C-alpha cells in the first residue's frame, strides 16, 4: 500500500515496537489512568505533529489545536510541550477535572455543536470520541467547520467490531451485543460500566467513517489508516469486512477546503 504524502512522517513511527508499547499501556486505563493517558497523549502529539508537518511542512509550534473531547490535562501538557496552544472541548465536567485539574483554556460544550467560530483553529483533533456520540458525523462536520482553510482535521475513533469496540466491557462480549456486554459487566463487577451502550457508547464502523469522509464537501480526505498498527498492516483499511474486525482504531485525515 502506498503511503499518502501527508502520512509519510508518521509512517516512520508506526512500528511493531510502538504498537506493543501502546497495547501494554492499555492495561492501566482503569487502574492507573495517568500511565495510559499520559502515553496516549504523547503518542497523539507525535501523530498530529507528523500529520501537520506532512500537510503544511510546519511544526505545531505557534498553532492552535482544538481537541474535541479532550478531557483532563494529560493532553494539555503534551501539546503545550510541542509549542501549541491547546484548547479542549468537553461536555462532561467530571471528565474535564478527572486528573485533578482542567487546562486553563478548556471549554465546556458538545462536539456536535462546537461553541467555536468558523475557520478559527489550525488543527482540530479528536481521539476515541466519535464512538461516544450519537451523531458522530455531525461532530466531524463541526470539526471541519472550525478548522481554517488549508488546516488539519483528524478524526480517530474505535471501530465497533474491533477487539476494543466494547471498551471496558470486554474483548468479545460486544460481539454478542452491546446491551449483553453491559449487563454482563454489571453482573461481574457489581456496577455499571463507564461507557454504557446506547447512551455513551455506539456501534460505529470503519465503513461508516470512510463513507462520510469521502462524501463530505467540507474537507478533502488525504489519508486513512489504522492508528495503532505498524505501517506494514495499513493495507487492512482497504479491505471491506476485514477492516471492521482488524483495524481497531481508524484515523481519518482531512485538509480543510
């Protein structure tokens, strides 16, 4: 598979070693979120920074990055270290303060109706958010709306039929059904899962995202690849059905028109 020019800088990082490191950190998501989200934040800055360099030839230094669903301060530290002004938008105040603090520029609002003026940010990014909103492509259109012409929009989301589609409810239970997975989690653990199917977790497929990305008039799709896979496995995105089970997390990269 030929790597799109915008993704070439990041493709050099997409190694098997990186994939295993991120998978290892995933086990801390519930028990030690600072480990998992700290590593994910650093990886996100590398992803966005490389894509921005591939698109514009520039670094993130001096840019404004809007993170839709950014949550607490893990990402703020990482993007700030890269020289970017980081602005997260988060609808849930408990998520915003989960790390004990919220970034100073944080905004409370919905990704589906961003309280941001049109064409105002250099980069608009969302990481593992589209599967948590009932109208993910409305959110995608909003992200493109607020990005400056020629700027970068990145939508990265968990594919429902991938092994992590059910999030904390298990690796296979969601294949039986999202509601079954939620009930089983409650029975085993004695409390509701953080992500409740039908309310805060929705079945979003790889084909769904690609269909919207190729049809939107608001941005040009310049790359699509599996976020956590090594470069030699990126071909999976091009294979219908197979991509739904093996891609795990799909990255859609746009140039704002």
